């Protein structure tokens, strides 16, 4: 049992009070620090020694643990990234859309600023590492409503690169569960993007391919000596993404059956890990996107040719995952709304020439019928010669079109959304239900708190970071 003399305790509390006053604490939202502002015990019993568990409660600061998670994580209450009390902060009587909660099935997202899945190329044999814990946990500690783990392969040969994570074996559960526990402790919802890279598998991380290119080697292929598997790369057809990419083998019907089983096995591991939602990756030229597009799928069996046939595999995987996943938990689908290929999506004879927004809208309708709750709307990645019209919010029109034509499904918007005003405007105008930030969060990890300040409201920072936001946390009458 730890013992402190009364005089020692008195001095420590005085120093704590001086520190807090210097940094303008306590805040009305920080009850643990306010304990330190209680009357300091006198030193009349300086000679006595008191056991800590017998001291007055006001003299002890206890960091309460976050409930419902394994391990110890300090409680942040109210939750990080949620609006503070409008009784204390009158400016919070008008709530921006960004900070309005969203209910999907039985899952409540505390706000509508979500972190997109972003490849980190930092796994070891498909196992996530502490890099992922810090990378993803940082978003949760800064107040995003949802964090999504990056493209995670359901099979070893489905990884984008040798450094990408997987969920094909039980040993990959524990590292992810550690990440999920931390994110849950910060009050954020956490999901995972299940993926198979298809013909874009066994490629190099971008900084390695860039260094090779600078040395005169333009290949994107991760060869065996680089822990790659170029001879095991598969796709809908034998069409490679580019001359400097692996040449895929066309998947057999047995391969497709094995793929479905791999997704089902992954879902069972996701249940053990404790994810709140799943997203199926059907974008950016990876396997399901490449089956959907006529640019990458020239099969002549039931998985190629007509739109119905090209959508057969994506819908089969969605159907299997939805049936295996918990009914009360959401399922998302990431889609590329355009291949950005030159020429019309459909020619004058009615033949589909590339993948575009018209087929995307049709797929969205079918995904809703299969139980998908949200379309995560991106574009590109399936055609090496793509001509992308990059600019501020350049992908928002795709989300808006889906929202207009399939209003019964929720839509997430991405693509160079760089300011709180842009994000709020997208939601206010009904173009999407949530904004999903990628690179902007890498540049500006405090975006949720900054957005609140810019929009004139006060949200809860982490107790540990509150001193950085004293200018925001002033009642405005």
C-alpha cells in the first residue's frame, strides 16, 4: 500500500493546482481535473502518514477506465468529437450536419467525419503492426466518428503488396483486436475493408517502386525475392493492368468458389475481432471492380459479357457476406463510379464500353436489394490510361448522382474534400450522408476538432489534448 505524508500530499496538490491554473484548466468538460481544484487538505497532521485509500475522495484523481473493452484505456466522457453541452456552450444549440449522429442498423456513429481506409504497406506476413495501431488510433483520439482498417486480403495472393495486411489465418486476429479495442475506447466506430487485389496484386509499395523507377527499373511487380507472388496473380481475364504489372491468370470456377469461402472465413474472424461494420472493396481496379468492368473482363462464361454477368461475382460475394455477417451490423460497399476512360460509357448500339456512372447506379440498386447499407463512392483505378478531372470535391458528383437515383441507400463521399465548409456543404445539400477523408486526415489529423471551431461550435477533445483547444472552448453568449 502506497503511503504519503500529509505535507507531501499538500505540496503535490498545490503544484498540480498551479500547473492547471497556468494552462487555464479546469474545463467544464473535464471532471477529473476539476477534482484537483477541491480544497487542499491542511498540513496540521504533517507528522502523520495516511494510506492513500483512506484519503478524502477529493484528494485523489482516478482515471476511470473506458467500459466494455479489454485492457485499460482512460475514459473520455463525453466522447471525443461529440458536441459539448449546449447549456454550457449556447453556440451548440444549432448543430452542423457534420456533428449530427447517424444510425445504421443498430450502430450509432457519433458524427459524420469518417476516416477512409488507406493502405500503409506496413504489415508483416499479413499481420498488422504497431504502425497500424498508432496510425488508426490517432484518428480515433482526434474525434472521427468512424475508422476503417485498410484493404485487408481474404487470401494471401489477394494482397496488393507484400506489406499489406490479411485476414486469412487466425494468427492475424490478435493484432487487429488490439487496434479495435483502442478505437472503441475512444468512442469511435471501427470497421474493416475486406479485399482481393486481383490483377493488381503482388505489386510494390509506392516508395519502393518510385526508387526503382528512379534507378531505371519501371516495373511495379514484386518478385519472389521481394516476397511477391507474380505467378499466382489472378483476375477475371488474362488482361494485365499495364505492361509493368503482373500478367494474371483467369480465375476458374473453382477459384471463384474458393474466393467465396475465403470471404466467409474472414467474416467469422471479423466477428471474433469485434468490428462494428464491414466494407467490401469493389473499387480501384481490384478484383470485384475488374469483374464489373468490360475493360478488364472479357470472359465468355456466366461471369462475363452482359452487365448481369459482370455483376454476378460482386453480388455473389455481397450476398454471402451479408448472410454470414451479424444482421444488426452494417455492411458497406466501396465502388469506383467511373473508369475515367475516354469515350462514352455505352456506344450507340447499346454495348457497354467501360465502367461508368450509369452502371454504378444500377449496381447501387442491386446492392441495396442484397442488404448493403452504404455506398462508399470513389472512382478510377481500373484503366492505366485513365483521364481523371482532378479538382476540389471532384468525386462528389458521383455520390450525389447515386443519392438522387437510389435515395433509400446511404452514400459516403470522398475526393479532395479539404475544408470544414466543403464537408458541411456536401451534407447540407443532400449530396451524401457522410464525408470520408483520407489524405486530408493525414495532413490534418485534428480535422474534426478544427471543423467544429471553424463552424462555430464546441466539441469534446480528448482530455489529454484539451489544453490545445482553449480558444475553441469558450462559451459564446
